C-alpha cells in the first residue's frame, strides 16, 4: 500500500535509506551540521515532516527552485506548495526554522544599542529581507539610547517599487517618540546599489524629520549580493 508523503503521494523509502538518515542524524547531533551540504540539512528537516519518504530529491529540487537555502527559507508558503511533493506539514517545517532563526537574530539586535551592534543588525536584515521576491520597506525606530523600540514594515510593492510616504514616516516617528530611525529596504534583483529614487527618498525623509529633531541614522539596502549603507556612501 502506498503511503502519501505530506499528502502528495510517495512510497516508503528503500530500507537502506533508513541507515542514511541515521547517519545524517548522527552528524547533526555530534557536529551540529558542520561539513554537511545544504541539501542534506534540508533533506533531514523534510524527513522530520515526511518520515516515510526519501526526501533528498525533494530537498535538491527546492534548493534549485529557490536559488539556495536563503531563498528557500524566505519563499512564501504558496510558492513552496507549488513544488511537487510539498504539503502543509513540510512547508510548516521550513517556515518554523525561518521563524526561529529570525527570532534569534532579532534578539541579538534588541539586546544592545543598535549603533554598537551593527553587524548583528546587518545579519538580521539580510536573513529577513535579502531573498524576498518583492520590494519591502521597513523603518527601525530607536530611542535616545539607540535601542530598538519598533521594527515596522511600512510598504510592500512590486519587484521594483514600493510606495513610501514621507508624511507617514514622520507621523509614525512622532507618535512613537522616536529619537532616530533607520530606513531599510531590499532589492529583489540582488544588487543593493542605491537608485536615484532611493537617494531622493532618503533625503526627503531626513529633511522632514529634521524639524522635530529626529535623526535618520542610515538607509540600508539589502540584496542577495550584499548590502549598502547610504551613510557609509556619503549619500545622507
């Protein structure tokens, strides 16, 4: 009798596969995944959700479809579900790993003043935004000690634009009593180089926030190829 793999249909793996899975488990427990390929990590994760299936082909298919482990973790659930062999349980397994990783990174950011913890902030932002297929804009609100008080998504657009209203940013910063903000957005194409529109928007927001004394510390653009700080580029 055939047993569905996450409700999408697959037979039990061959008996020898159980030994392979046990070896993967031992490597994870003993070495924490050091030396394991990305597909092996995904393979074992999927095996927990689909225990009676050989998940190596599916793991490789997912990594190929989404361009690597970062793109896989960031992929929307509906896109994951469209891959043959995926179902709600396996999608949930991927999303819980993403959620746990982002929560851990965010805790590092929230624990200390942002400007003294810059690498932790960049790690968090790249993990959270670099692989999204659409542009998203966020504002990080900081208090007088440069501690993070709010991290808000303010716009989500098409692959090449997101509507950001300067007055909206000003009003929200004043409502929260922010002493400073950091603007963040992603470039879905991968190249984080700022566009003319990015620079003009940053300067417009900085000018609007100057009167109430709210600083714009930076505008960080993240992409699969890295990040750019407009402050470091001398563009603010």
